[in-house]
C-alpha cells in the first residue's frame, strides 16, 4: 500500500506531499489540471521510463519519493535480499532523482539500484492501468500464469511435482546431448587433461620447496665469494699475530685493573668485555662455517634443473606451486567424473527415456487440472461481466499444445483468453478487443477476480472508465470499489458515480502563482465532495438540482457500504 507520496519540481508541480489510506481514493479535477502527473510520478517511482522533460522549468532536478507498506510476499523479500536492500518488514521507501543531464538515481531503503531492479521491486507494489495499458491482463503470454494463480494450492502442488521432474529431465538430456555432440572434442580434452595430470604428478611438487631451492642455489653459486669472505674475516678477528681479538683482550685486561677507581671506568670496562666475548663467539661461528664449506657442483646442477622444471610448470599451469597443485586437483576430479560418465552413457540414455515418460505423464495431469480450473474461471468472469451489463458476452480460455521441443517448466500448454461481446460474432483473442468501454469492463472483471491472488498492494486506474455512462458507469464504480476491498485503489476519474463510491477524494487544480502554473491537490471534506461531484455532473454551472443529485450519489454509496 502507498502511504505517502512526495513530489518536488516535477512537471508543473513545485512541491507536493500526499498521504493515502487503504481503500478507494479518487483523484478528480478539470482536464489538464495535472491528475495524470501524479500517476506518472508513481509510475516513475516503480521503474517507469524517465526523462529530463519531467523536470520543472528552471530546476536542475526533480525528486520523487514514496513510502509503501511492505507486502507480505516472500518473492519480494528474496529479491530485496538478493539486491542487498535492508528492510524493517513494515515499510519500504523508494526515491528517484532525475537531473537535467539525464542522470537517474534510484534508491530503495537508501540503497542505490538500477532502473531494471527498481522495476522488479515496483511490480510487487503498484499495478497501473490506463485506457491503453492493461499490463499482464492484456499480454497473452501472461494468461497461463494468471490461470495457475487462480488454481491456488490445488494446482500448485501438481505443478511443483511436474517442474521438479521436468528439471531433472532437462539436466539428464543436457548431459547426454553434450556427450553425443562433442565426443571427439571430449576425447581430445580428456587426452590433454591426462597428459597434464601425468606431467604434474611426475614432478612430485612440494609446497615451499621453490624457496628452499633458491636459497640453496644462491649459496652454491657464490661458494668462492663466501669462502674468501669467511677466511678473511676469521683472520682479521682471530688470526696469528696481532689480531683484533688479541688487541681487545689487551684493552680488557688494562681496564680491569682500573675499573674500581671510577664508575665510568667500570662502565667502559664492561662494554669492552661484552665486545670481547661477542667477538670471541663470532670467531667460533666463522671457524665452524669455514670447516663445513664444501663445493658440490653436481648438487648445483640438480638444483638448477629442479628450478627450471618448476619454472616450466608455472608457465603452463599457474603462478606458484600452490596454484599448480590446485589445478592438478581440479583436472583429476574432471578425469574421474569422465571415467564415471563414460561407463554411464547407456544408463543415462535409458534414464532420459524414463524421465521423459514421467514428464509427459505429469504434464497431462497438470493439463487436466488446468482445464477444470479454466471452466471455473470462465464461469466467474462471466458472472462479473454480467454485473457490468455484458451479460451476452462469451468468454473462453483456449489451450494450445506446445510441440515437444518447446516443452518448458510450465508444462505443455499455451493458454489465451478469447472473448466476444456481440452475439453472432466469432470469439477473438482478448488482446484484440477494440471497444474502449468494453475493454475497461473486461479488465475490471478480471481485476476483481485476480486482485486477491496477485498480491499487489496498490492498484491505479487512470481513466479506465472512459467511454461508459449511465448504469454501466455505476456498475464500473461498484466494481472498482469491490476491488478496493482487497487492495488499495487509486483512481483518476471523470465519472461522478465512481467518485461518489470512493472512501477518499482529492481535488486537483491548477493555479497561477507568480506568473508560474502550479498544480495543487486538496483532500475534500464531505461538503466539498458534494460540490465537486455536482461539478462533475453538470460542468461549470452548478444548480440546486445537481447539488441534490450529488448528495444522493454520496448517500447511496454510504448506504450500500453499510448494507
């Protein structure tokens, strides 16, 4: 349900904020006052095509914002989660900005989304119907879905069973088809993967070994440099004659003899002692390393060859030993699956035949149930049309069997609604019904039936009552009100009969403010509704008689509701 609508700098509206209630609300006013502008704003909020032409002259952008009650619809909840949109499960806020540069910014609960996703969200919130725009009802490809909705739980269970078997069938069919069409390519790929697997397995790679080998190669490749440096360092530290260690030893002994004379001497003495012992320890380390040095040119060659093998494998299979081993695991699994499937080809083909038979069996069950439900729907629609003074109408739901290659998750059937409103005339597809008045009544009849099952929280009728008058106008008014008992209805109308049955009425008018045209919207009180409905009855000149007639229409609507 739409709770609030805020519009800024949109067409001839500078700023407007409206609150809506559950039930039926009508928007009335003179032609050109801006009634359809409000519907245009709702259409844009729910994913309609935007344009900078909508921006009020002199403004840099227009802003539209709507507060909706969150429908109790799991599909919408799943969609919002998929889009990363948080919700409090009570309301949903949509905002859309259109700038003069043509840029559109759409937000749902503060999160920016694109127009396509806004349209997906909007489909759960608002259903807008105009004289030439009947959306799903006027799209023959949607008729099967509406029939299934009308079928409720009885049909849903059978359809779910069919869908599950059908998806299994298609999955097996895909496997068999891939094997049959691509046997040569499949064999070539398996040969390639087997070669790669053997090559990687033969290398016996170990995680971390490349780093160890590089360190070892560096040592072996710099043997002479290391040996010379160690020998020279040892000679300087602890060689024969006047070595560094001997000199520091002399200094240490001399300082020991005077360290008790002054604290500063003692500190210096301790520092020299520490240096002596550290240097003595380093001398031992140098000696040990010199003793362990041994040039092994064969080992150097082995290390170089191993590193070259790793380099070649990295060039082919990955950037590191870890990625090479991951790839090895991946192709090993594919080879294992291939071996398994190769032995199952005949088994899969037999299973495919079995599943196809199950699909056909369950598809026929689904068709039988649909045809029973179709008869019930036809009866309900004719009942609604009779109440709209189309008692001679013939309505037929026709089934067309799809060829085998076009079977899908919905079954074998294509469904389309056919109708004739004139006795003796042939039935024609609903989408080709020409008369505007008749089309409005057909749409209202269908809407009355489907308003519960479709789960749309707000339904907008934009002058769908055009082309009717008299008792038909009253019937249409009653039907629109009947729809509002299940969904919030917003209706633009020029018919006083429709305006009178509404729970709420807004009057849209144009004013000139500071040499600029401005649309204003007023919520009418009861006495104001009388005046407006009287205007709708008689035009510019309101007489006492038309005022009484307006009061009568409102009283009759109130009495009908109480009864």
